[in-house]
């Protein structure tokens, strides 16, 4: 059965909300770190999201792939930029990155169709 990154993203938002209620200090600290790291600076938000997508593939994190592909698209990344990001992740991650890289491409296709 194919993964739905729309569903993964929806589920993760619910899981994150529940975790924030259970552990607000930790989740709020993580969200503050995310906000601080993902600001426009010498490296654009688009490029930061592309970097995060590559790391998500190498880390084999479905929720991370869904979130960062969506954020990269929102920040203006093109399909080709995401494919080349997948290429670099495969280079750095080997065989397991092929599996998650192909799944990241499925996320690009699904989430760019919105």
C-alpha cells in the first residue's frame, strides 16, 4: 500500500498537538528552535527546506519527508530542485536513501498536486 504524505502530514499535526499538550516545555522549545533555524538569512528558507528534505531522506523519517517537501514547495522549490535534492541524499545515504528518495519523489508528486 502506498503512503499518503497528505495523511502523514495531517496525522503528524495531530500527534504534535497531543505531544505539545503532554509536554509543552519540550515541544515549545523544539518549535522555537525550528522557528529560529528556518528564517530567511544568508541561506534562503527554500534552500533550508531542501537541506531538511535531504536529511529527512537520509534519516528515513516519513513525517520529516512529508513536512519538508510541503514546506519546500511552499517556499518556491521546483520539482526539479527537489529531484536534485533527492539525488544528493541518495549519494550520501546509499541504498536506504534510494528507498526513501523514491518515496520522497512520491511526496513531491502528491503534495505539488494540491
